[in-house]
C-alpha cells in the first residue's frame, strides 16, 4: 500500500481539484482564527495539500509538535506560527514529491515569520522509531487524514504514545466508516488513495486506541463525507464515511468509564483561540467563569496537560459517587419492576 499512496499523492494528484471525494480540503471547517495563518503560507504548499478536518489545537505557544504525514507542509507552517520562535515543528512524510514542495518554500516562510523552527523528515508513520526522535519529546502530535493510509495503524498509535511526553496529546483528523470496509473495497487503489479504502470502522478505532494505551478517546468534531465521483459512489453502496477529529491524551491510569468524584473545573477564559468557551470535545463546551462538573478522566485531562494554567480545579478523588451521568455509560441494573427482555421480543439487541 505504501507504493500506491506514494504514486497517488506524489504523481497522480496535482492539486486538490483532482480529488474525487470531500474528504480533503474542506475550507468551511477552518475556524476564523486559523485563516490568517493560512494566508501567510505559500500558494503552492496550499494547493498541494490534501488533508481533512482540523489539526491545530489551542495552547501551542512554545510547544514541540510532530506532524505525521505532513505532505507539502501546510499544517507544519501553520503550526510554526502557533508555537512561535521558542517552539518546534517536525513534519514526517514518505512521499518525496510532497516533501520537495515543503522544503522548496522553507526560506519563503522563514522570511515571512521571522524565524525558522521547522524541519522535515522522510519516513513512515508506522516506523517512527527509525527517525531518531527521542521518546517523550513532543507536547503534541498531529495528523491530518493520514492514519487511514497506513497499513499498520496500531504501530502508528504505539509510536505516537512513545513520542509524547506525559500529559501530551495526539490530536488528529481522519476518515472513519460506519462499518468494517469489505476487502474488495479496502484493496482498491483509488478508494485507498481517497482515504476511504483504509478507513477504520469507528468502534474498531476506539478499541484499538484503548488497547495501545490511549484509554479514553475523545471525539472533537465530525462531518459526513460526500463521494463526488458517481462510479466510486456506486461501488461503495450503503457504506457511510465520516471525517472526524479525535484527541488522545498520554495520561497513565485513566479509567475505562467516566467516574464521578464530585469534581469540577472553571475555565479562566484565557485562551485567545478558544474565546469565551473552551471545547474539549463534543460533550464538553466549558464556558468561562462557570463551575463545570466533570468526571475524573476529564479532570485529569485538563489538570495534567498543557491546559492546566487556563483552569481552576475543584475537588479531589477522596470520594466516589458512581458513574458520571450523561457520559455515555449507565448502571446496568434495572429497577425492581422492569420486565426481563426475552429472545422473541421485538427491537434491537441493545
């Protein structure tokens, strides 16, 4: 599959107009605070970039960031402006043609930004241990519509976990399917290149992330994908695909479920990118100045990461109150009068 991806992104695609789905280059998904950063990036870098979703989380000043599958360098050069002169951004890609575009415009961006804090490495995202990168070196790892192209997704996640420092975050956008993709579609070169053939079933991804050591995957954003090529759409049939942004924290000992310890946080409103509401994930929009009850895992994600200076923290883990209501889990026991479900009952299995 590596050669298929290299050929598709290095030779067949000459601009984003050659794509056959809406998986990549959705300008509507770029928030207002990011658009001035993209405006300072060289036009060729922008035109040869094929990512999806958002991969620029807030609070990056001074951070060390690794971009997996950096392509022509669009996100690297956007991130370079966010981390500033004291930070560092490293881009990794296996496609020589894409890396050549990124390298060709390094001087352009150095002069535009006033500093040079980026470097690019040729390599494979499932073989990060071959690149000489130190374990625990990075505050944040990002990836934009690339993990699905890897033939060994478990190795990508394990490599990311190793390179993150404790409290670090893997923040990435990728494509997922509503079911497991059949072999005949998974092995199709065009579908694979369009980020569909290699897409994981969303539930398999969550289980894999937990197995590797990212105990509590958090979904930040998602949107359905449109297949604009009629021939591809007829082949895909009823399969549905989604672009989704996840954040995975390297925090040891996160629990399997959202447990209630009576804890809460108060967002200080001090992140310019977030404004008056900090979005941790789809279920946590934390308004500045308000006491916001959280489960034990969410408390630790905020208290043990780079977000800690932007929050006040209330409570400890001295007392447990059971499952945290509204976080997707519920006590399995029924009430006294609840009837027993029998095999011949109508309805779904759950």
